[in-house]
């Protein structure tokens, strides 16, 4: 789940001219240097509810991958990183990534990747295997429950927050912003109060995270590289160093035990990291890490803060026209 994009979008509403200038500058730089386009996805879903703008439909992904197979050079992230480091990047190189580790990466994304022979790197969170992610559980309660307390009242850090529920979508965004920076134990406790106030209804329809055996099946697929994405999907920059280290290292060790393969790639949850976080990622043995900065990667890019282009909003429908600008 990418908080940075909500913040970036709200900023662009205030200063649209400044954002257009930044995007034009990034695009111009991409014309002048060898580049790798790293694409970011989260979910593949037939459902119509997508309150956090995390999903593409199978039809959309099918079209995207077909276009990339015909018009670009899709490779895995580690392959692209090696070429960037050696200065041997080939034009029109693209990397496809998926964050979080939803079950539908196995059931929906993998068959389409195989159909078009497109590799992908999957960044997987391991702390809630087989269960819904907290933001999906929250959405199920707020949007899916027939009955919801009004107002929803939650105590966080000794302060009681009250949310009138006339506009449930707005309440969901407010609650997500409240829960996102909390550590997992506190976040789960607050979420349990929301579940209670919605009478626990709606949770059965929530999408879920991959189980260990499903991660192993994905890792065995020739086109798939497994990457790390922490244990509990925290805002890393707001955690003390040892908590960050535990989130990063435990996640990597779990994935290596499940897959039997070395895990060398990492993605920062919520796009959140500091210089110290990057050092921890390096110390934990990763050679590449993806950020959420909207740009293309070049030989001068920091390999532990690689930019990505997120396939969201209207880009899902106008994918070919949008991506052509970056491929050159």
C-alpha cells in the first residue's frame, strides 16, 4: 500500500504546475541517459471495490503485458540492476514488480506473466500469511459492513478520535491515515476495535496475503524473482533502528527459508525510508531496493533507492500511450 502516492496526489492539486515541471524534467533526463523502466503493481482483481487504488483487472494486466512483450524488453530486477551497474543497459528495458504479496499474484498474475513470457519481481510481506492485510480488513469493515457505529471512536496514544460515518469512503481514508504509522501490535489492537464497531461484518470478502506454500510455488516459477517487503508493512522511517532491522532481516530470513533461494531485492513499504534504512538494507545483504519515487532508473541511480512508475489511476486504461513516453 503506497501512502506516498496519496500525499503526492494531494500536493499536485495545490501546485499542478510545479508537478508538471518536475515530471517534464524527469522525462527529459530519461531521454538523455540509458534507462530502465521499473513498473509497480499491487493487486490483480475482478472486483469493483478498490478504495486505495491498488488493483488492475486481469484484462488490463493482460493488455499491459502483451504490449510490453511486443514493444519492450522485459527482464527481472536483478538482471536490470546488473546491467545498470556494468553500464550495459539495453534500450527499452522494463522491469515488472508487484508489492505486498497478494494471493492473486499466484492465481491471476502468474498465468498472464507466463502467457506473455514476462518476468516479474514480487516483493512479499510475511507477517500475516494467509490473512487479509490491515488496510483491506479496515476497508471491509468500513465499506462492507451493513452496520457501523456512528461515530466510530478510537483511542490512540491517549487521544480519542471520533469519525462520523455519513461518508464511509472519507472515513476509511481518515482511519487508514491514523493506523498507517502505528507499529503492528498497536495497529492490530486499534483495528480490532473497528471490527468490533462494525460487528465484524464484511471481513470474509477481504483479499488475503500469500501463504508459505504459495510463495514457494511462485518462487519455483522460472519467470519469478521473490523480493522482500518487511514483516508487517510498517512506515520504516518512523521506527527505531533495531525495529527496522528486525522487520527487514526477519522478512528476508523467512522468505529464504520458504523459497530455498537467496533474497537480494527489497521494496520499501509505503515508500518510506531514510539513509539509515538504506544502510540496514545493505547490511542485511540486499543488492537492490525499490522506492516509490516516480522516475526511470539510470546508471547514476542509487541501487538501494531505485525509482518506479506506478500503474494506477487512468494509466491503467491508457497504458500503451503512457508507457511509450518513457520507453522512447
